[in-house]
């Protein structure tokens, strides 16, 4: 039997933090998405837009290992703004 690491809200948050987006520990997926959008709206966050788009694209390609709440939050909050 093969086990795959699923991408949960903590993994998603860690990826955002690696991009330089300040997200508090324990934040759920929806909060992470809102924080990313808020960060991108700031002058210092605008430079992160290409990396944010790349992250959304990467995560959508890994949809089969996203936990449902993470996938739903990305679809609801990030896809309409950052594209498919």
C-alpha cells in the first residue's frame, strides 16, 4: 500500500509563509486565502503576485492530494482572482 502526504491547511499555510506572506499558525484554509489576497493588495505584497499565481496553479495540478477544505477555499477565493 502506498501512502501520500496530503496537503492540509498547515501545509498550505507553510507554503504561503515561504512566499513571505504573514499568516498566523493554526489558520484555516479560508483564512489563509483571505490573507494571501489581502497581502497581494498591499504595495509590498504586489511583487508576490507571480509566485502566488504559480502556487495556485501548482496546487490545482495536485488536486488529488489536497484535502477538501483546502481545495474548496482555493477554488472559492483564489481561482476567481488569480486565474485558472
